[in-house]
């Protein structure tokens, strides 16, 4: 079955860290551009980061720059989002998505981008 599974969310205190995983099955994620998105209830989904297929380009929205980092583990067919120094405003459902052709650029992916594959989302709650 061709799918992305995003996981790793949970409850964390402000200043804490989490690592989200985006695991692909049925296709080779290494060949795909991957984006992370998040959605707060009542707001539109936004693209917050992306990584090129060659792993030589990464872009982040200003609000997470310096705190969030994407990485690939091709052996595990997985992309990660390491989130440090989490803030209450990072609370959201996080989604990963992958696309074979849509380039990862400094403009990031719009929240409604027609990506090839989407995960179902994982909830991150930052609260004391």
C-alpha cells in the first residue's frame, strides 16, 4: 500500500523537544520532495518546512527557523522533523507530504498543495 505515516507527536512542556517521523511505504521517499505542514483548529493549514530530494536544500518558515530541522534516513525510508525549544504556539496537528515533481523552494508549499501523498497527521501539544 502506498502511504505516508506521520508520527511522534505528543504533549511536551514549553522549551522541550520532539522528533516527528514521516515514514513511506510502497515507494522510495528518497526520490521525493517532502514538506511538513501544521494546522491549528480554526485556521488554515500552513507549510512550515520542506526538503529537496537531493537533501541539499531545506527551507523553513520564519517562526520555526533555528528551532526545527528536517533530515532524511533513506535506509528507513523516513524523513524527520526535529523540533527544539517548543513554544505553546507550536501546538497543532502536523502533517507530512511528499511530491515527486513539485519543487521545494524558499516559498515553501502552500497548505493546500496537491502533493502526491499526505500523512494523516500527528498532534503536538505544547503546554505546561
